[in-house]
């Protein structure tokens, strides 16, 4: 249950109400917000005088629900917006990992050449095996910072765990929480304390309910700028890396007020299938796509099989522009 409390309510009374109903207090310019467990359907009559408006929910998807805000949150990306009334669709490209200054500069030149403005690359990599490349860490963040200052790009990079969350929050324009870190409450709570956009990826064994409830940790902590990213789930299928759950994307579009981004690269796991999946994603009218691109995928230090080379991405981008125009979207 969400309760909008009259701004003139005494702070001590507000805290008493929060304690009474086991609620989280969220401050707002025009009113204070109490967020209770969704199992609460009604408050006591004596407390109604403090409430301007109330919202009842079937599940703990509350702040992210369209039953609370029947629209799409507007989130600033660089000097533009996705969500809200905007027709913008964000395409963020880049290698799986920052590997060197030369590699990331080549990708930056590709972005500049085709007119995109958001570069995504990982500096801290949550790899499945301890014997594979783990990322450049702080050195990678500094390389990304240099690219941002030189080209004016928006940078997306990933938090692996809470030990370096503060560094990523400092350097990134958009903080990515990866599929393997979606349940890390240390990361979620740190990201709740910033107002920078947070790109939250769905865990590959996670239900939609669990996915959006992870977003609720960030929202209820005070950061309204959350973007959901569907990147594929693990099913019985073995011929692809994961299964891209477009059904969940349709559900998220219909039932949540958060922008939705799709990641065909991680879902497919093989470069040959990424362009077709990316076109299908664009046709859904979501707020963005993440596509992995590398100057020479054959020598990539991580996720080599799924990354497009620059020529492949350039060809894909031309076809995405046609689809975007057909659904009245503008690529940024």
C-alpha cells in the first residue's frame, strides 16, 4: 500500500505512522510517502485524516506499478530523455569489456561516425570462471572517463559488487547492475542513494516479480531513475546462450512505469543471431537496446562469440533506423 501523507503532518507523527504500518518513508516535494507491505489493504479510520491519497496493490510491485503512476517515467540520458512523452529510443553499444585505450577509442570513433552518443563497456566483470579476464577495474573506469571527456558521450558501466560501487557511481553516467548482481542488496541500496540512472538487468533465473521487486529497492530508497533491462533467461534450450523473453518485455511495458531496454547480445550469445533479434526488439517499441560491438571480436577478452564487428553493426544500424521510423521512434 502507498500512502500520500499531508505535508503538514508533524514529523513525529509521520514516524509513528511508519512504525505502526511497517512502512518506508519516502520524501517528496509536495507530500510524504509511506510504502507499506502490499498485504496491508486498509489503515485505521483514525489515521485517514493524515492521508491525501492511497493506493492498494496485489503484490510488492508498487512504486514501479502503473496502478500507482499510469505512464512511463522520464529519465534523462545525456541531454535527452527516454520514457515519459519522449519518442526516443536509446541504442547503447560497446565491447563487453574495456580492454585497452586503442580498443575503446575505436568504438568511440564508430559511435561518433554514425551519430550515437551512449557507450557501454565493463571495467569490473562478474565472470563465471575465475580463470578468465576479470576487467581492468579502476584503470578501465579512467579510460571510459577519458573517452567521455574527449567525445562527450554518455557512459554505461557495470557494478560487479558493493566493494567498488562508489567508484562506478562516481565515474558512470548510467550505473549498470548486471544479471549476476541483481540480488546484491549492497549494490541496490548504494544505487538508491544516487539520482544517476540505474540500468537493472534481470537475473537469468529470476521471475518478473522478483526482477521488479529488485527495482523497488532502488525506488523506495529515493532514486526514481530506474531502467529495466531484459537480457534473456535460462531455459531448457541449449542451442542459444539464453532465451530472450519478449513476453516479459510486453508485461513490463503494460504493467510497470519504468523504461524497458532489451539486450539481444547476451540473450543470443552468438553474433549471427543478434541483428534479427535486435530488429525484433526495436519493433516492440521499447525504450532502448544494448548491443555488444568490438573492433575485432575474434580477439575479444570476454564474450567474443556474441559481439558484432563494426561493419556488422553499421549494417544493422541502418536497418534499425528504418524500423524506428516505421513506429515513430527517434534513435538517440
